[in-house]
C-alpha cells in the first residue's frame, strides 16, 4: 500500500470540494489542513491536494505525461451508480457516458469521473 499520494492542484477550493466529498464518501477522514493544502486518510494511507506556490502551470491535463487517473474500489455495482449520480452535485462529471458502466471493457464495471480541474477518478465495483 502506498504511504500517500500528493496531487498539486490549480484551485484548492475546487479540489477540497470534489476530492473531499469523494474521499469522505469512500470512508476517508479529514487528516491535515494548512493554508495551501488538505489531506484525507484511510488506515495508514492518505491523499493530499495542495495548491503549491511552486506550481509551474495553471492547469492539469490528464492526457499529458504523468498521472492519468486514480482508481478506487467500491463495494459493488449499486455503489458505483450511487456515487456516479451523487458526484454531479460535488463538481464531478461522468466521462464516457455512452459506454458507462463498461468503458473499461465488458467485464469491468466502473464509473469514470472528471472534476472541474480535469482530474479523473475511476470507481471500480469490487463485488
């Protein structure tokens, strides 16, 4: 298991809203908070969003070299659908709607979501 993942974001308020809701919905708890960042923790792992003053670009593009997306296990297909539906009110939009929930293939049940800053997450049914 990774120790932590740190995402540099162009807008801490957007990231706190979208990632905070999602992570807390997945069982993470708020962990750290400082002027330029927030983190959420589950067991020994935590995820950080930070609007660092050292950013060299104004936005994130998941299609550039680097991080494309983060994927999370969820309980089952019903939970994938509930999260996909609820996510709209928290700054996320469904990617690949014409292929949902099998955009990853016929045997893969998941929702692919993108927040308003271009970060993608994948919610994968475990059951």
